[in-house]
C-alpha cells in the first residue's frame, strides 16, 4: 500500500488572503455604534462564533459593496499554481476557517480551485447582512468557533498522515501545536503567541511561501 499523502491544513482569512474579512468589514461595512461583541466574547458571555455572527448581521451595505470588500481581501494570486505544485509533491490541502464559507467559496471558485473547506455556512441578504450559521453537528464541529481546526488536524494525524498547519490568529494555536514546529507556519497573532510561549514555527509573508517550503521537502 502506498504511503498516505501528506496534508496541509490552512486557515483562510489573513493566511490564504492578505487581509481578514472581519477587519475590512469593521472599517468599511459596519456602523460605528455597534455593541462591543468582542468584549462580550472575551468576558465569556458570547462564543467566538456568536460574536462574529452578530457583527456580520449588522452589515447594511449593498451586495456589490460587500463583494468589493471581499475581492480586496487579497487572495493568494498564485494559489492555483501552488496547489498544482503541492499536489505533485504529495500534499493535499484543506481549508479550515472560523469565518464564513460564503466569501471563501466565492473567492476559491473565482480562482478556479476546488479544495475541501470546513467553515461556517452563510448567505448575504441585503438589508439583513451576512447571515452566518453554525455547521451541522459532525466530527469537526466546535461550539466556540463553529469549526474545530484542531479536530481536522487530529483526524489526519490519526490516519497516519504527515500534517502541516498554516495560520495567523489566536484561534489557530491549538491546531498549530499539534504539528511539529518544522511544519508549523505562522504570522500575525499566531506567530506572536507562539513566540511568547517559546514554541517554534516557520514565519511566512504570503501563502505561496508555505507552499514553496513544503514543496522543497520530500513528502
């Protein structure tokens, strides 16, 4: 039996893209007088999913304006080529995101790529906002985030696969720590928290750096 293919588990917002949809939405799509949902989350009165869903539900811009922001997230421009190179090097790729699959699926489809996505389903309705829903119950469901990124990593490791992880945010820490530090790619808040706790990782500037590094190693 041939060895199992390796797996890169990657975050989306701020990892596969230059910018995070939530951060762009706060600047350009949301009113200034919203409740402090993140404060409620940090105080333990809301889950991460509930906080994000509440913010997204307040978007009152047109669909065209929202799509303009989505397109300015800056998806990795060489994504399709990187995926082909990773495939040739023995790596599969799966996206795990605590954001919304609505904009993830849209950007990936426009880039002409088809890879598995574990994220929170949703739809945009003018006048009602981006309506994000929790995923259905399953092995990768998380009450806090919607998607259990660490669960995806654990499942692949349980299959005997070599697993790498790439991320940029605090919610990525648990998943990142499950893989060896030479297969742990981090920037932004994830890099900061790993450095603070003395954990090793490989820094990257854009997602193609991750692909290039993995393709340079035997899978």
